[in-house]
């Protein structure tokens, strides 16, 4: 196998020292040695950049760059711009990889002459880890309509024939991309997106790829702290989700996708109210009265995008839980939804 340079890009913001140490160690110890490790500090305030500089002094393969805080999308784009490798991997700095991670991905992508390769992963909690297969198939190459096995995961759980047990394929990690594929298709992360920007990048990557290699080996370790973000109070959650909806619809339009994908997006617009309720309207930090919250919810539901979705509900592409939720939403059973959200939040604390 030709000894080509592989770039490993890490967007860093206020990461815990021990997490970054474990991640970087797993990269410097790779069996495939011709790598560059690009640490992009996105305006951290915990002095983590000094640690990044120490790494660079100890290993000439490590590059560091510091920028004003602009978000993970800009940090990844910065890493792409300065990368020199023929192949690109994105790594989250609180995760880690197997020692043969780069070797196996590079071998797969070169053997099959694919545009990118995706491996499976372990989802690691504080005291246990769970297997996560992104596809329910043997090792192989996806082309043409078979790419929908991945694409549909990013749109709807019910739309795809198989949905991973822990996390879907709309993540940039556990993948290796040809740099030429990224450059030719102008793939980049959208600045300013604070939610599911990874999904948008992967939608276009899957769509534009001629060949995608699936490697059913769990060689990436994704760290997931229990309930780390699912219950956080967020006043900007609606705006963040709507930006994602708009970008997804732009993808569907530009790639002339089929009607069922538009229907699935409309249903996702409705089921996202689950997050709106849990993280904003019925969150304990929201001290507004129930009547005020109810008026605000009615006003939000009256917007065109949600009225359009409510007028064409397709229960066939909703799970049983989603069907109940959307039914309550359609009939404005907000008190029942409040009770359900409160019980869910208590269960996850």
C-alpha cells in the first residue's frame, strides 16, 4: 500500500485535558505512521491550547492552530484548509480510535477505490460501552440507490430499513474521505449551524459519492456522557432546528430527491417539538406561566412550516411513539405533552 499522507482533524473547544490526552495518544500510536494530526483550537478559555502546543513540540506530525471562537463547523473547515493529506479523517477530541484505525480505513478505501469509507463504532458511557453498527450488512460497497441505506438514516428512523441502535451515520467521524472527493464537490461544514451540521455535510457526501465502502469493524470509540446535552435548557433551540430544516430542504431541492423524503422532513419538523418542549418550553429553568408557554406554542405551531406539516401528516413514516406525540401536537394537547416530557426528564436525570 502506497505510503500516502493521511490528515486527522480535531476541532477543540474547552475539552477536558484527560480526554484530549487519550485521544491524541491513540492517534500518535497508530500503526500507520504517515499522518498529520491537526489540532484546531476554537477559542478555548481553559488553557487547552498550551497543551496542544506541548504535543506539537513532542511530535512533528502534530500541527496546532488557534482561532477566535467560531464553532465546530469553522474549526473543521480550518483544518481542511491547512491539511496536506490525500485522505481526511475527522476525530472528535473526546473520542479515541483503535491503533490500526487509519491503516484499516486506508486499506479499505484504496482497495475498493471508494470516495469514502465508514466503519462501525463503540458508544462509550461512563461505565459501559455499546456496539453500534451503522449498517446491517456484510462488508461491501454502496452505489446508486443502495446509498439510501445510509441517506435515509439522516432523514427518518422509519424511512430506513435499519436504524443503528445508538447513533446514526450522519456523523463525520468513523469515516475516511478522499481529499480530492471533498475538494471536487466543494464539501464543507456550514458556519453558524449549532445543531446537526454534521448531518448536512454527510447528506451531500453520501449523495455525491460514486462508491462508499462499509467496513463492519468497531474501531472508533465515541464517548457519550450520560444525558450530557439532552436535557440542557436552550433558548435558541427552535432557531437552531429551523436552520437545520432549511438546509435539509435545500439539499432535497438541489438534489431533486423523491417526495417521501420531503414527507419525512415534514414529520421531523413536528417530532422536533419533543426537543422544543423538553429543552425550552417545559424545562424547569423556564419560569413563565403555563398559559404563557401555551400561547407561545400555539403561535409557533401557527407558522407556515408547521401548519403545512400538520396538514399532511403521514403516520406511515412515524414510529408508534412519534404517532402519539404528533397526534397530541395536532390536537394541541399541551398538558398531556407536558406530563410526558416531565416524566421523561425525570427518568433521565
